[in-house]
C-alpha cells in the first residue's frame, strides 16, 4: 500500500454528507469514479472500478483510518466492468461486506466467466488485462438482490435502489435520502470535467455494449426527476448539482444519438459513419460552447467513447431491424 506508484495514483475528494469521490484511474484521471459512503462508523462503496482499482480503494480507506471490517456493503450500479469489475476483489478484502446487485446482474457476479469472455473478445488478452485485470467470483451467500424499490438501512441512513433500464437492463441507481443525492452509474450519462468549462455542459449517453433502449432511458430519467433531488453522483464523472439542466441535456443527447443511428441505418459502413457523425457533432457543440479545449484534445478525450457508442447503436439498429414486421 505504501509504494510510490500507488501513492501517485490515489485521488479522492470529500463531497460532504460522508461521501467521497474516488478516481478509479481507468485509462486516465477524470474518466471513471466510485463513491465511498461513510455513516456512523459504517462504510460502503457504490461502484467499484475495475479489479485494477482495488488497491486504490483500499488505500483510501487506509488514509481515512477506516478498518476493512467496517465496510458493510459493495454496491455496483450494474455489471459492466468499469462499474463492477472490482467487486469480487473487494469482497475478498472486506470479510463483513455484502454485495448488493440488480437481479439481472447477480449471476455474472457469481460466475463471471461469460462477462470476462465477452470483454476479452472485444479488447484482447493484453488490453483487457491493462484495463480491467481479472475478475473474481463472489460467493452467492454474500449477495443481496436489490429488486426495484429495495430499501437499505445503512446504519440509520436510508438508501433506496431503483431499477433504471436504458443503458442496461441490469442497472439500478441509489437514492440517498440524507444528501438528497442520486448515485447514477451511467443513467445520468457521462460528463467529463475537462469538457465542462465552457458556456454549457457537455454530456452524452454511453450506448454500448448491447442494451441501449432510448425510450426506456427517457422513462427512467422522468421517473428519477420525481425524487427530491439536489445532486447526482456520476461514475463518469463526479458530483453535479444542476440536475434539471443536466437531465434536459441528456434527454436531448439520447434523442440525437438515436436519430443519428437511424439516419445512417442503411449505410454499408454505418458503424464507422455513426462514430464519425457523433464525434463531429460533439466537436461542433464543444467549440460553440467555447470549452477551451482544442480539437485534437477533444478527439483524444472522447474519440474512443464515440466509437464504442457507435457499436452500441449499431447493435440497437440490428435489434430494431430483427423485430420489424415490414413487407
């Protein structure tokens, strides 16, 4: 825990209400986070980062003087590896912890081989290891299923788990009554700090890998806005307090992504065309917003995201076409 390389990669920020945002250092700073929740001597993590992030989270506990035995809950919002890849490794570190997971995600935590194989096919062995490390299975006896509306008494602090399809069908968000905050995973999109310095915020919906559903996503957002919300804690990235404005921007971005995909649905190289269109539209938006970042830097920050989004949209189009009943 005390080596220089680890010390140089631990970044976290206390946000008040016993909540800390921890950078999980996926590829770079400011791309992916998890959240440490502390209350009355109890600790828990919402999202985990990858298995490579486990030493970072343990180091944050050490610096805060929190014993591993105080960690009671590990709460991945969904099973994609930037959110849940470290769950099994963390469960090994914290003997008193229970993993709380969406009903559709539990089997992937108990037997992660299929989840790992899917990502290996996309990234290859070497890149997969660099990004995610290996996955560790979780004992089924240490798992609590969080059905829609599940409530957790976090040492006197009420947490409510809500089913939020749209990005993935195995996704929940966590409403924290004390902070009037929502831990959103990917449901409130991605909004990187470097791109939010202009006249308007930049936000986009992660549409990969295979379960993008724009109508369900819009419905999830509408439902969440009925809560008494003051802030959202976004995995990609950080705390945001202008929630209505953020929701409006995200709704438009979801629609724009779907429209772009449908406009290019008949192109022979549609996945590449969608990626190029999404990236160019993002560049145009950011330049108009005077974000202060040059085009090459914008491409470096979100080019890969738009390629992945295009893959998710391509799969969505294929699903729509497979279910069409035209002549």
